[in-house]
C-alpha cells in the first residue's frame, strides 16, 4: 500500500468520523452531549485540514505517491 493510498484512507476515515459527530450533535436533545459532539466534529475538521495539507505536500514532493 502506497503512502498516497494510506493518506487517502486516513482522510476518508476522518471525514466519516466528523460527519458522524455532526449527525449525533443534530440528533441529540442533551445540550451537553450536543456541545461535546460539536467540539469533536471541529477537532476532526482541523485534523482533516492538516491531513489534506500533508497529502498535498506529499504529492508535490513525491510524485510517485500520487494515485
């Protein structure tokens, strides 16, 4: 498995986790839980931004890892 493939999988996993947290936040009536889910979604969104930046860097520096 190439680094590019691993990065793509990591990004997809984080996107899925962020979407789940956003969905949980919308579905719950508990305000404390809602806030926790929203904070987690923000954390995942920040991680996603970092991973996407890293993926772009890898593709620019190491073209052989491009899918």
